[in-house]
């Protein structure tokens, strides 16, 4: 009986020690992808990028720096500063304007001619700056993704 009481006291003491501090929430790198690409009349691209917070903690996002490669073409630089508070396991979007290369524009026009059957691979990579809710200073989180763009049926010059 005495041994049982000692074990019970040890378990209660351990639980009390664990309950002293706030629980740490797991932080994971976010995912960045193109939600929509619109070709503007002047030839520039209006990108809507989706930032998916994969962490179990809310994060305050402030900057993105990276590159976008369409097909096998030379990549273009992506850079944006913004303020977005994204809750845990949620996403939000930012918009930025990109000046594509001539070859990138031609590759996009080629799939537009195919309609919804056309698709073009893209790669996006870089880092996003964010401050997790329990952290004191911002951190840079790397991202890298590969996906496909296709024309949106019925909406000219728009790809998803």
C-alpha cells in the first residue's frame, strides 16, 4: 500500500511540474502556392499567392522573397512585404505583380490556346518571414513547391 501511495504521489508531482509552464505549440514551415494568375493588359502578371500556415500556432507573416519558374524557363524574382496574421492550420492570400520574360508569356499563351485541357508546370521557392505567436522575433521559413497552371474556363487571361 505504501508503494502505491509513493507512485501516486510521484505521478501527481510530475503532473504539477508539467502544468507550470505554457504548452509549446509545434511550428512547421508554411506552404506557398499560386492560387490565381491573371495576365494584365500591359503584359504583367497579377499573382495571388496562398500562404498556408501548417503550424499549431498562429503566425504573423511580414515578407516573402523567392522565385517563380514557369516550365523550364529562367525564373523571375518574387518579393513582397505585407502584414498577415494567419491562425493555426489556416491560409490567407497576398497579391503581387510580376513582369514575366517573353518566353514565359509565350508558354502561357500556348496553354491558353488548348483551353481547359492545357496545363503548364510551375515551381515556386524561397522563404517567408513570420513570427510564431510564442516567439519574440521573426524567423525565415523556406518553401518549395511544384504544381500546374491551367486556364480558367470562361474567364480570359486567368489561370489557376
